[in-house]
C-alpha cells in the first residue's frame, strides 16, 4: 500500500494583506491552516509537516522552517523533505479557500510512469499537488541555495507531472482582503487583530507625493503580475517585471489601458516561460 505524508506551506509574508498571517484567517468556522490539515488527514496522510513558525502549538503536526525564512515555496518544500518518509507527499499551500475539495482530487495514488500530479485550472497549480517523495528529493538536490527564491517550475519542470483538470473554484486561493471577503460570502467581519491595509495607505501616500490620481496605481493588477511572474519565473523577477511593465506603459502614453496592456504582455511572457 502506498503511504503518503503532507507538506503544508504556511510561512509566507502575507504582503498583499499587510503582513497578516493568512493561514490563521477563519473561513467557515475554521482557520485555513486547520482546514488544510483536516483535508490532508482525510486524504490518508500520515505525517503532516507545516513549514512556518509555530502558529498553533496544539496542532498535531511537525513544524519546520526554511533558513533563512521567507525563501519562497521551493525553499519551504526543500526544508520539509527531511521530515517526510512516506512514498508520496501532498504539497499544499495553506491559503486555499476550500482545501478539502482540492485535496480530494489528489487522493488516488500517482499513476505509473508519472512523478506526480497537480491540479490544472488552465494553469498548472504546482502547490496543489501530490508527488513521489524520491522524485522531489532528487529534483531538490540539484537546486542552488536550497531552493531559495526558485520557482516551482525550477523544482518540478524536469519531472513528469500529470495534470488533473480542475475548476477555478477548487483552486481558489486567498491573496487579498477582497478574496477573504468573497470566501466568507460577503462582508468581512472586522478583525482588529489584523494590521491595516498598508498597501492602500502607501498607494495613497505615493499618489499625493507625485500628484497622481487614485486610479493611476492599479494595486491589484500589479500584485497579480508579481504573483504570476514569481510563480512562473522566479521570485526576484517579480519586482523587475513590475518596473518593466511601468516603463513600457509610460513610454506608450501612461494611460490605464497602456498599463493594462503592458501588464498583460508581461504575464503572458511569464506563463510561456513557465511552460517552456
């Protein structure tokens, strides 16, 4: 019988929610972290390894941390692998709005000839996957810097990963306050333990300092660009790409449409890069 462990990624910066700890967001009466743990337990996992500072000491999991922290998802996976001893391992990000539905799609053992499977909603969702532990270890061994700032494609691109078609609902994650409101079904109950939406404040300060209008700084658009480039190319490529998109938009005239076109072109390049 095939054994399976789980690696849960819960140690990100939460930069799009002002540094809040996203795995501790509550949706449907449970934190995202607890829901992810329940999902992989239901999926037959033995050991659960959470890559994060200890967020809840009462949870029956193993806690590990990449060194230095905030090295990205690949560094987190590399840090967790020594604690995994099963034949296969779930790799799940702890910002999924509905992890039970996502993990349920991964419960069957990996098919013969494949090194793993992951959900695909039109794009490979590497962080909702199930992989052969040995294949992951072999791929990780060739990465410089223990995988720090590497893209998931750098880790998994050389492996044979089968795609499982999934809907956007199954792969929906929570990156922003708006995402959290939608996951909660509407208006978000105020939680004074969360920090303020610092990006909105910073954006307003930038606009005032440089004489910009409110609509001149498309926060969500640029953050989506950074996410897509970080996942498809590498984390350090995200701010560089945002700068290039701004430069291209400015040379084209600097309108909202110019910005949207420049961002779309960069995102398309990142997706093509990921699928090379």
